[in-house]
C-alpha cells in the first residue's frame, strides 16, 4: 500500500461518512426532534445550517479527492476490469455519484436563496426572509429530494458493486 492509496481511501471514507451524516441527520433533525425546545423556525435554521456546513466540507473533500486521484493515479492501485461493458458501468456509476453530489449542492444553495428562513453559513448570510418565492422553493425542494432518491440508488449500486468485486 502506498501513501497515495491510503490518502485516497481516507478521503473516500471521510466523504462516505459525511454523506451518511447529511442524509440521515437532516431527516432526523427536521422530522423527529421536538420543536418545543427551540421553536420551529430556530430549529429548522440550525438543522439547515449544519446541513449546509457539512455539505461545504464534503464538497471540499470531494474536490481534493478528485485532484489527489488525478495527481497520483499511477500510485493508487485499482482492480483491473477486463470486461469493457462492466468497466463502463463502473465509470458511469462513479461519475453519477460525483455529479449527483454537485447537483445536490447546487439545488441546496438555490433552495437556500428562496427560503423563508434567514440562513447563515460561517457568518455569511445565504438568504434573508425579505426575498422569498415559496413556489420556486417548493420546486427546488422536489428536485433536491429527487436527487437524494437517485443518490440512495447510486450508493446501493456502489456498495453492491464493491461487495461483488471483493467476492
């Protein structure tokens, strides 16, 4: 094992844990927690701000991983796939995983811009209650939720493929 491979695997698992945290934590914060503690609006603001912060960290980790894998491609061993169709399928799933993460980030930022909440990330105001378009926010939410569903399917295919490769 090379240092480049260890860093690549660490970045993979860090991003995986961040993704799982975002997917599982956001739903539980929005739907399962008692709003009476802080009030509904403050609670939603906190949940969305944590979600956005973790999302920003995830994007940085993924961009770093892409750059790292490009720079050290020769030092990161990969399974050789003989079947071209199988190799194309793996490449497509990998590309789609990254593409959907970036699509989720874009739709999330667009939702924040149309939110009825005043949202801040690291002291920067992403949206204010003055500017809101509930209809556009609802459409963006549908798109965001669609990408989340697609993402779960891609994760399932990725895990099944990894299990198949290790058999």
